[in-house]
């Protein structure tokens, strides 16, 4: 699932691309530079979103694994306990 941060990053990168193109079309080097910076910031923001998304996936997987281990230990302890 895409994180909000990823969406914002892609939007900012696209905005930077438009600004850079506008700057090139008008000969405004400052706009070109600003556009390039926005693109880099957007890519970094998108990367942060991907890292957050991956960390959430790893956390969810660890949680499911821990629940599975706890269930297995509980089942094993029941089967090894002598009945009265």
C-alpha cells in the first residue's frame, strides 16, 4: 500500500519537473534550479514513504510471527501437560 509520503513525493517531483521545464522554456535559470531541487526533494520524500511502508510490512510480519510462535508454545504446553 502506498504511503501518503510516497504520494506527496511523487507530486513534488512532478511539480519540480514542470517548474524546470518552464524555466528552460523561459530561459530562467533560477526556475530551472528550483525545479531540480523540488525533484530531488520529491524523490527523497517518496523514498521515505517507501521505507515507512516497508517498515510497517516488516512490523506486521513480525507481529504475525510472534502470535504464531505464542500459539505453538501454548499448544505444545497443553499437549505435554498430563491430564488428570
